[in-house]
C-alpha cells in the first residue's frame, strides 16, 4: 500500500466508511486524529527516551522485569530463527526490556524496536503496544493497520500483563520487521504471546503471595498442574487478595463481579478449610471445583510457603491436608491431631486399617506436611521383587510408603531392611490391612524390620464405626461438578450398610448413584445393591477390637455403641484375649 492510499483509507474510515479494517484498528485511527490530533500525512520517526529516563522506567518496573525475563527468554527460544523481536513495555508504553537479533540492531533501532522506544498510542499512533495499553486486550497490529506510515512495514502482536490486583502493568510484544501479508500469519505468535503472559502473571502471583494459599484453575485435568489457566491468592479466611487476569475470565466471565476483596465461596462451592483436599497428591480429576453458575473446573491448591503449616503441626492443631480427612468423629479427630504432631518428625509410622479406610490418603497427607520438594515413593508390597527395592537405593530423599506390608515375602523383607539400613533420608510410612481371620502383622514380619516400621502404630477407623458418615457422603458428592444430594431414605439405606470396602466402596457406590440419578437428588432406586460381602461371615472378635479402637478403649462408650452393658463388653474382651495396642 502506498502512502497516499493509506492516508485516504484513514480518511474514509473517519468519515464512517467500512473498509474491512478490524473495529479495534478503526477506533484507534479515530483516537489518533480526534483525540491526539495526529496527522497521517506527517511522517513520525520512532520516539526513544533518554538513557536517564529509560533507567528510571526500568527501576520502576524492576521486579516485573525480573519475573518476566525467564518467560521472555523461553518465548524467544520458541520463535528463534524467525526474526521476531521481543519487547517488554511498561504501563506507559516505554520498552524496558528487549530481545532481538544483534545482527539487525541498526535496523531495529531505526524502526523503534529497541530499548527505550516509546510506543504509547498518543505518540506512536496505532501500534501493538499502544493499542494494547488502551484496550487492555491482546492485539495484532499488522502492517497497514499502523497509523503512521513509517511503521507500516512492521507486524506487532502484543498482550497485556496484569499485576496481582488486576491493574495493567506491562505489555509483552513480539514484532517483525518484515512479514507475510495475511494478518492470519500472526495467529501463532498471538497464541505464544498469550501463553507467555499467562505464565509471567502466574510467576508474579506466586512470588507475591508466598504467605498465602494459591488456588490454580484449569478446564482440563491433564493441564492442571503443568499449565493452569488462572489462579487466585487467598488469605486464611478465603478472601481473594491477588489474581491473574485469567481468573477474571474463569470466575467472572462477564466482568460483572469484582474479585479482589471478595470471598472465594461467593464464586464457587469451596470452603477455605477444604483447600488442602485440592493439593498435589490427590488425582487431578478428583479435584473438581463447582462454580456458582454450575460450571466445573479443576483446582490445584498450593499451601503457603511460609512457616505457617509446620507451626500448626508443632502445636498439634490439625491443618493442611489432614483437615479434610474426617468430619465430626472424635476418634479420627484424635488420630488427626496425633498425625499433625508426628508429620514433621522422622518417626516411622504404621497405619493399620481395613482396605479402603484411607491409609494411602493419609500417607500422602503426612508427606505433604513434611519438608517441601521431596519425593513420595509408593511401593506396593504384594508381588514386590528385590530389583524394585534395589532401584530405590538411588531414589531422591523423601517419603517411602510401603503399602500392605503383610504381603512382603521373606525376600522382600530382607530387601526392605537392607534399603532402610543404607538410607537415612527416607521417612517410612507403612500400611497394613487388618485381616479379620489371619495372623496379626507383627507375627508376619521379622522383628528387626517390624520395629523399624512400627515407630507409632495408628489404627484407622473402619467406615461402619465412623460417626461422620453424613459429612463424608457430602464430601464425596462434592467431587462431582454437579450439585447432588441424597434423599433421607437413600442416606438411611447407605448408613445401614456394612462397608467392608470402606471409603473406597462408598465413593464407588456414590459414583454409580450419580451416574444413574436423573435429577440432582439421589434416591433409593439410584443406589447400587449392597455387594455380596454383606453376607460374608465376619469375625466378631475383629469387630469388637476395631470398635474398641474407635472408642479409644473406653468400655462404657463401647457398651453404649453395642447396646449392651459395660460388664458384657469386659467379659467379651477377656474371652477373646484382646489387649489394647500401644
Ligand atoms: N477423607 C477422604 N476424603 C475423600 N476421599 C477419601 C477419603 N479417605 C479415603 N478416600 C478415598 O478412598 C479411596 C481409598 O483410600 P486409600 O487408597 O487411601 O485406602 P487404603 O486404606 O490405603 O486402601 P488399601 O489398604 O486397600 O490400599 C481413595 O480413592 C481415596 O482417595
């Protein structure tokens, strides 16, 4: 396009004619003439601020530049060899950081694609950085979209970087001195710039909010941990105190609601106490957030990186991921407070409980409460071979979870023992399923190994003895993105079942019911029938022992729960030869 054609198109647009330009470009041209008093026939050279002014701008954006730099570097690598120039401009439009090919330095400087150039719209006219600052949106200003004829060879794609309070703080721009003529040639550049900005904002939020919870979101479970779409920072009451720009699109898509200063439960069905359930360690597809408008997202909570969690643990108050394990069940609450004290120590723990009671869940929660950046090594003892254990000799420091140690054969026991002797940087947590009729684990494991594993022996209550059944049902139902509840009859039916498969069995039964239910209320016909295990003969001794454990060996409480008197309980305990475990 020649100079006079460009000027005449601007003239026609200003006179209300449609020339096929993007609306955003036509509006900017209008501002250039009507607001900034620019003349498209007058050539405007690049504006470069003085070295002192540049230093001042850089100092003001110092922290942002430091955070953005690694994002810029990785973006530069992605577009390497394609002659793109990367600019980071501050909120005034001054280029404060720059990546470009030094071979073209003179040409770039002349075109204004250089440190210190001023790309504010009122000075440079319609351009990537300037129009992005005015609209607050990502834009491509391609060739003759530029207002000033001097800039029409360029193609500039720019996206805004917002600070954690939601103010436009900077612009990331990729520009080309020469480009193919279709504007669509810059679509890939647009996606790359937007993705880089998202990561820069995320890094900025993480750096700003080390003492607070961060909740990240994604519409896809697969990308939740590697590349989330947005995040908010929350104080301990669940008030949003920081965010990335994407959070506005996720939580308040029409921009009607202010996010900063509002509580997270205004926007989604999430209690601040439930944040630990959304931490790494639980499968991502189970970490569903239900928004108030019915949409579902996946959530990843990151605990404060300050010393707050360990401080809670030292005093034994239950916080972090342990909080989500149980509701109002006195025995489990006591167990949680013991675990909170034990978690930061190196004491080996042996979790004792029926299948599906949540032993692995607890092991992962204890791991999360330990030192940061350590690995969780899960070893399933059944069918374990020596080479698998030997492979752990070079594994990173962290938690070794031995699942189902009753399944370790003699060879496996020897290998585990040798491993523990060679490594003192592995915190061991073992679990064992109590077999109602089989021998106890202490008899199955050689003593020198057993006593290395059983530093503290912690029984996990079976579901049928838990007093927080309704709480648990509610919690498991919340994993679904839709709002389900149980009818009173369905709740009573589930409460009356034996649950030999414990929480795992309950979770599966609820998944079936959710799938079968036609509305949001789960009723009797939606429930799967109780499994055959219901008719399996159970050992009354085992049941009495776990009930005693659940009642902390308080004979009167146990008698009340069994509906018999205290002396009957004492007689049964003596007859079965039961002794309280220490
Ligand atoms: N408090 C809880 N809240 C939500 N889900 C839970 C809870 N406790 C357990 N679960 C779920 O129940 C299932 C069984 O838990 P887990 O695997 O920890 O049991 P386990 O005792 O280790 O079982 P096993 O001994 O058979 O290996 C898992 O899917 C787990 O996520």
